[in-house]
C-alpha cells in the first residue's frame, strides 16, 4: 500500500456535512458498513464527497478540501460526527487514512478510528428520470410543513406512510398536489404545476425521505430565492440542492382516492382566528389523557365557539373563542384534540374557515377565502363521538 496522504478540511465545512449526512445512516443496522459514511476525495477538483445510506435513501454532499491524491474510505457515522463536533471552532482538521484505521486530528486532539474499505459501501444504482423540474426551496418546505404531520405511522397500511405527489386538473385548474392522510385526518397542499412536472407519474414519498428533505431545506426562508432540482421516476426520486443530492426509493403502492373523503357540500361555515383557537384547544386539552381524548366544539352562529373536555379521572375544562364570521346553523361536533392542534400548527393564514355538516360528518378546514395566492392548503378532520 502506498504512503497515505493527508486530507485537510475546515471544521466549519466538515461538521455541517457530517451532521446532515448522518441522518441518512442506518444506526441500528446489523451490516457494519451501513453504520458508516463514505468519504471520497477528488484531489484534482479539491473537494470531498460525504455519503450516507440505509439502502432505501442515499444522501451525499460535497465540500472543499486539500489533498495530494484521491482517496475513498468509510468511517463510523456517529463517532466521526461526535469527534469533529467536539473539536474547537475555527480549526483545520487533518484526516489520514491507512489500511484499517484513519487518524482524525486538529491541534493536540487526535482520534484513531477504525475504517472499512470503500468497496464495501453500497452505492445506489443510477436510473433514468422521466421528469425533472425546478422548485423554490421555500415553497417545497412549506409543502412538507403543511402536510407532513398527517403521514400515517401504521405500518400495515404502508401506502399511507408517505406523502402522495401527483398532478391533477379540475374545477380549480391544474395543480401539483401533495397529500398525506392516516385515515383520521388529511392534509393537502396544491400549487401551480412547475415546468417539467406535467405528466409525471403519481408517487408516494416515504416518511423518512420527507424528513431528510426537511433537513436539507431547514434553512430555506421566505424571499431567499433558492431553487433546487427535483427528478422523478416511477420508483425513484432525486433532489439536488447546491452541493447536496438525495436519492430515494419510493413506496410501491397505490394511494387511495382521497378526493372521496373531502366534503364538498357542508352548509355551515365558521371563521375563526387560528392562533386564538389553537391556544384555547391547548388549554382545554390540559385535562385530557391519551391521544384519543376528544374536545367538543359547539359552534353557535350567533355567538362564540365553546370548547369542552371531560375526563372522568381528572376533571373538565371549557373555553370560548369568538366566531368572526358565521353562515348556517349551530353545530356540535367532537375532534381529537391532538389532531386539531397538529392541524392548526401546520395551517397557514391568520383566519381559518371550518365547513361543517352534522356531528358525524368530516370537517373541511381552509384558509379564509380571499387574496390571490395560487397555493391552496386544505385539511380534513374526522369527527369523534363526545358525551
């Protein structure tokens, strides 16, 4: 084996890369190399690529480094990240990879970490992508933040364990849709179809992939103008954001016809201030025990919304919220308090309109009508029986 070369990289560049990529690593895998990150150095280009995978997702990012020759090896994800994290700010880190170990050092700090060869690391096979489109980072982040809470965690209905992306045409015009549901609640985010996305196959993006995209977009802010490339195939999704690339398998299944559960004929409409309602629901939920505790919503079109919770073991609570606009008749209906709070936390806008039928019918919740936004979030909550 030839003499190893020293790789020099700034801690300020390496630490964020490791912190991001370790989210894709399978920490509890029985296959040792899957607990590792792949570090690949291109000396001529002056950069290092860091890759992590759990066989379903592959996340890689690149950063600047100095090295005399190319090198590839894998190191334990958690150990490497923690070692770099505990090094002082502003230092340059030297990495020297030998046959079975790599030395990671900065100043007087030195770690000797066992490595595994790059040839053991599984690389996700490349595929052709049928559709590619550019998306604004802040819009994609809003999409995930709006619908992600409704992803099901019930593994038996695996086709609900992700977000359904598809394009559609209808009465409100063509749209790119993101939908999630667990059977008790539904969230939908619709926006104009990006150039290149029209005709794309309907896909289901897994929950873990949604979480990884959220990590990549964590610093996306309103007005920053950052864009990324999304590539779609029938069984694969790729997202490219600057020096970072995420490739993921998709859920192989059919998402149910969710349109059937979105109520279209509810005649009773009540508009409320979102923040005020969220605080009131949170207050009355104080006496609730367990996820299934119901909150009774009594809508009075002539007055206020009364919220009531009864718990035989802890007591009861009630609160009132002003109804800012009402149309229709009084309605008493029960909702899961936690589900309602999740929905209110994900919803946009100052005011929300609850469109209701009777006590046994699903409720449609939307941002108050008005404005010119082409982005249209909506939510459906299934009712609960309350005494």
